[in-house]
C-alpha cells in the first residue's frame, strides 16, 4: 500500500517541524490515551457539534469536504433551427445550430464524468465514535461503524465511502484536514482493525517519533500501543 507520507520525488527530507507535525503529535497523544483507557482524563474540548450521550469531543479543527460526483447526467438541450431566406443564410443557420448542439453535447458528456467536487469548508469535530463535519448544506455525520471503506490517501486527506441513508446511494467523500490521521485511526480501530495501513503503521511517518525526540518533544508511542490493545 502506498505511503502517504513518502516525500515527493526529488525531496530528500521533510521540514524540521510543520503545522501537520503539530497535529500529528497531538493525535498520538489522544490515541495513546485511548489505548491506555485515559480519554476521560483529557481536558474538555469545546464544539458546536451535537454529541450523543456519553460521547465527547477529542479534537476540533478546520476541514474541507470534497465529494466524488458528476456535475450532470449527460443530458442537454437540443436546439433546432427553422431558417428562411437565401440558401447561404439557411446553410449558415443550420451549420451554426449543429455546431452549438455539438458543443452542448460535448459539455454534457464531460459533466457526466465523476470527479472530486469541492463542497466547501467547515469545521470537523472528532470523537471516539464518529466525525461530524459542520456545513450549512454539505454536513456529514460519519459514525465509524457506518462506513464501508476508509483510507488515508494523503497526510491531510481522509477518504471514506458509505451508503447515504437519505438517498440510498453509495457516496465517496474526502475530508481535507490536519486531523486526517486521527480520523483514519479512530475509524480503523473501531470498524477496520485489520486495515493494512493500521497494522503497518502507515498512518504515521516512520521517523516521526525520532524527530519529536530530536526537537525535545518526545511523542508517546501511539502506533505500538494501539497494536498491543488486542493482545
């Protein structure tokens, strides 16, 4: 499985410390508390999301939703022309109409191809049970047990698919957020415990713990603690 933390070609090393590293450090701290049964000892996190009884916010932060969908269904308006006048005028009118219909047909075919569509920015609230993405129109309530697939396709991109309870359609979305690794791990340990990226520790850069120690901020061994939970 591809490593989302592999540096781009031509880049030998990552920056010494980045904003994403900061989120990863806190993610490891949260996950270590989860593995050791200490989540209740963590400080309360304020959120505007509606929480279920007994649930609590573990992290809140920025996110952007993208959905894999098409702009249209391939249909378009076919225009017919009735022309009067000289043969040249009639031929020109018919040719212009044909060109217009051809352009609309190509545009409709292109719009029918699914792609990642940006739905808008919002705020994500992460709990041990689910993730809630707040947005006036494209909100999400992702209970880990209701997801069909999950992956961490980039260090800051969590991707999942599920069946929409309102439409019955299979839906694939991405949340671009610095909490992406935390989302992935919480979903994996709840509903996908044999996910290769979880078992292979592919949700964290292989040198992350060493870099944390090198800068004087030792990181709790969350990846190892999580794998030992089932022992």
